[in-house]
C-alpha cells in the first residue's frame, strides 16, 4: 500500500489500470463503465479506503484518454501505458 500523505502517482496508477484491463479478455471491447470501475479498484487497492484513495481515483480518472470506437481492452491499455510514460495518446 502507498503512503497516504503523498499525492497519488498517476503514472503508476495508469500502469496498474492497464495491467488490470488486459488481465482477462484483452480482446473484448472496453467500456467506460469497466474503466471507471477499475479506477476505483486500483485506487482502493493501492491506497486503502479513505481520502487518499478518493484523491487517487479522481487523479486517475482525470488523466484517462477517451475511449475510441473499436477500442479493445488491449488497445486502450496500450494508450494508458503511453500516457504513463509521458507520451500523448
């Protein structure tokens, strides 16, 4: 679990989110509902319940790229990883 007195590391959270999206059914379509639910899981798993997790979830959601027509979980995860490295997707 991360220190809760530090701002969330969005790059690490994006990578963790990408890993979760491709862990199962990587070729299935990605949906906003799935991505938002996984943001909550990643934040809670990383920071526990509370204000730190809420801040992490908010920061993570704010950095998400739009889901494009035809995006699979794998293609969306690839864009998340690019953003995590500082690239613009």
